[in-house]
C-alpha cells in the first residue's frame, strides 16, 4: 500500500516542479500516476490527491471519478488526471467552506474559497484542456493547486479542530 505523506514532512512544503514535456507519455510518469490513483482508492473518504502527498514533488493532481459521476451513470467514470494545472479563472465570490486533507489527518477547518474556478492542465497524452467547476470540484481545484505550491489548508483555515477517525467528517482532499 502506498502511504500518504503527513503534515510535518518537508515534501508538503516544497513548490512542486512542472512535469517536463519529455516526461509526458513516459513509464516513469505513468507509474507515479498509478501510485497516486492507488493511494487515493485506498482512502475511502478521499476525493482527490496531489503528487506531493505520495512524496513526489511534481505538479500533478488526480480527482476521483466518483466526483464526476452523474445520477444516471451506471459505472463510475475514471479518475481524472491534471498535469501542470493552473487556475485560469476564479469567481469574485468566496465562501468559507469546511475542509479536510488526507495529509492533515483528523483535522478540519473552514477555508475561504472561490465558489467557482477554472483549471487548465495537460492530460496523460499531453493535450491541454480546460474545465470549469463550482461547488466541491472548485474547492478541490484550489486545495490541490495549493498543495503544488507547498500550502496546506491549515495555513489559512479558521475554526481548526480535531475529530476522531471514527466520526464521519466528509470528503478528504
Ligand atoms: Zn490535501
């Protein structure tokens, strides 16, 4: 099992490096992304993960397919991979949203997030795409890009508190 790096490990505070063009399509990159998906799948409350969270300082995050599932879907869509993501648009409106992180286990707090955000990134083939989101997905985009810049939600959160693992506390980013 791939373990998830916890707060206190310096890799979470590094500014992650961009994935170079020559690494797109490589076995090395594919295996990092497989590890990220496996690490995420092993956390039943996890909805997204950034590469530094498995100890790899590269600008990649993965969002669980579950997040893209529509009511009428029979099967869960594949996890979505974002390579070298940047937020290209965000709403003026912000909201304090409850948040938790796979790397800051059992702590929760409210973070002031833009209610909408658009990300531009590369997919596995190196093709550029853009996706706009509101709600949880917009929150995920902001939380994960923060990870790539060495930030954790507890840096800016208010009302930070601990909940025991057995208490249900929603999705972990
Ligand atoms: Zn996180």
